[in-house]
């Protein structure tokens, strides 16, 4: 919903060997909630000091919704779980802060616009261009590009360039189409994922290119109407994004390293990503561009 090197998670370990970002509508942040009211996370009880939050006593985490599997809920005040939501909970608990989630428009999030947040967790691929306007943590997830089509559609290395592709604005998927696949028809560019998926279902486009985990989640929700027929190996990775000039990067890296080493990312992956995908992304065949 929606690009390294560090070990990742149970299924994410295989994803790291195998997985631009997500989209959605912008929105207002929910009120901060006490970390004691959040679902339990396996964070150490000791508090890390030195973090400088934008809002006193609060960890403000920006994301772009929807993000099935990574953020389960329709808005910041209705989250029920998710891989990145669990990461946010862990960070807040470890830092001894309340947690506030804000829903931000995708373009604003990745363009480096001044936003009042501490860290963004939104399946954001680490790229050189984005690193010019923001700071990135060590990676916590790998991100190849999956191909979502209507069931019955065949995509091969031979016919892929002739398809009418749908892609999200300001995404690494758009870069891949433009610079590597180079389709003969100009791709349709969408501001958000729901509009793109609706266009695919309505036969306005032939295929969607998006992170493998995200198209697997959409195919799972489509209950057979849509399917993932392949993926392109792009070497992308997700990282936590921080505002340019933030003094909190080292602590965020430490927290991610902890979640990797203490098994929390594996726990979150098993709890939220495996059920959401319906299959292991490493089993999706790779296509040649």
C-alpha cells in the first residue's frame, strides 16, 4: 500500500531473497493512544533514551493507506494489526512513547514535503532520488515487482511489452516500466491503488505492476477474479523514512536491528503477511524483461 542489507523475517526471509510503493487517499491523523492500550508486542520493557519526537511524548508514524497486510484498517483510528503497524507499536513501546498514526498522501510522503512526523512506514522502496529529500533506515523487507491480471490473462516475456499497463504515480514500478520494460503503449498512471485495481477489473488496462506482496494481497481479496502471474526481479527494498535532518536515524536503525534479531519481524510476518498473501511470494515465477 504502496525502494540493504540486513536479515529480515520468517516469510520475509524468503521475500528478501524474492519482493513501489503503496497508494491511497490522504487523511488526518488519529489522536495519540497510550502504548499500554495497543495490542501486545514483544518489545523489551527497558526504554531507549535519546529519541527526539516531533510531538512531546508521542511517536508520530506516517503512512499511506490502504495497506493490507502491512496496515489492517480503513484509517489511523481503526487499525487492527499489520506488519508495519506492529513495527510502529514496537518502536513506540521501546521508546516509552505514545503512538500516533497519520495517513498521508503518497506523493507528499515520498517527495520530502515538510510533514510533522517522526518516521514513515509505508512499504517505501529506498531509491537514490528519495534519499535526496529524506533519510532512510537500514532495509527491513525486500520488494520485487509483481504482475497482477484478470484471471485467464497470460503474460510472457514475449507479450509483456504489448500490454496496457497500470501503474501508480511516483512509484518505482513506473520507473521500471519506463526504463526497463518499455511497453509500446503508454502506461495508465493512477494516484492510488484502489483506482488502479478497479480499472483492471473493468478491463480498462491489461495488467498492474506493483510490489509482489501488494498484488498478492489484492489477488487474495479478489477471490479468484484476479491473479498474480509473475514478477520481475528489481532488487528493491523497503526502509523506514525520516525527515531530512532528523537526529533519530541511528535509534530507528537500532530498533529495526532489534526486531530482526529478536524474531519480532518473523512474528509479524507470520501473523499478518502469510494470511494476507495466500501464498509464498518466492513461488511466483520470475519473468524476463
